[in-house]
C-alpha cells in the first residue's frame, strides 16, 4: 500500500511539475514575437536547468534505485529549460546579456559534467548516491528559494500583482507531492528540498491571502526596487521553484525533485 501511495504522489508531482515547467511559455512567445529578451532575466531558467539535470541523474537506477519518476519529469524539464536558454541566447537584448547567459549555461554544463563524471568514474553504491543527492538537494533548495525576492516585493509593496495565485498554489502542491513521495520512499534527498519548497509555497499563499485585495501597489516602487521589478515581471508567469524538487521559478517555478 505504501508503494502505491508513493507512486500516486510521484505521478501527481510529475503532472504539477510539468505545468510549472510550461508556465513561462507566454513569456517566451513574447520574446520570440518581439525578438528581444527585454528586461527578462535568464538566471532562473539556467538554475532550473541545472536542478533538472542533477535531479534526472539522481533518479537513474544506477544512482538511486526506485526513483524513476524523479528522472522522467526532470528529464522532460531539462529539455524544456534547454529550449528556454537557447531562446535567450538567440534573442538576447544586448551582447552583455548574451554573454552572461552563455556564461551561466557553460557553468551549468560544467557543474553537471563534474558531478556525473565523478559519480560514475570514482564512486559506487551509497557514496555515488550521497554525492548526487547532496548536489541535487543544494540546487533544488536554491531554485525553490528564488521566489524570495518576489515575496519581499509583495511585502514591500503590499501587492500580489507579480505573484499569481495559481502559480503559488502549484508550487505548494508540487513541493508537497514530492515531499510526501520522499517521505514514503525514506529518501531525505527528495524530501528535504521539497519540504522547503512546500513551506515557501505555503508562505506565498499566506501572503496572497493577506494582500489579495491590493493589486496595484507595485506602482509605488522606487530606487532599488526597479531592478527587482524586472525579475518579478519575469517570474509573473514562471516561479523558479520547481519541478519535482526542482521550475523555479520559478522562475522560473524551473522543479521540483
């Protein structure tokens, strides 16, 4: 019965994470239509890509047995996030933005390559699982933490304009599904980061409940909030938290195991 429950929560996590991965599509359609990334940031998508790659690797049978559902959704997420990064490179609004995105993408590839090669060539059994699990946990938490700037913006402006309810709910449900999946599978590397994601998603929902009747406060931002508002616009359609423990942000809202 426990295995059945774990499977069902894994399927639920896959479905919700796919929604989070696809949520930035309106943003990228706008980028393609305007042939410019404008003020959008490519950082959340690179972070989500790294998280997806590490999570998909961790879920493979020779690394972590009985976690294939972790690999399936994060493999799909990695393909989607790669497409997003390529679009950013093609339509970067400036040479500086293109070089920054290219540098981030190169760093993502390098980190993943090091973890994958070391785990295959130098480690075996539990040691391999430990390395890959720790790497996945660190970057999953980083991805889930990316909406903190938006939460700060909500508190400062007392407005939920840049924090859509459905995406906040999806982050909460996705983190919760994978958190329970990790608990049932007695896998701390899945449970811990997604427990953090579930908590942060709940905090977003609480903020939404508090400020739901005020959606125009963002216009009051000045000074140091201008840069933050650019990131918020980027994450209005994508939370960099998560997909199976790993979209951001999710944007983005990235995912999230």
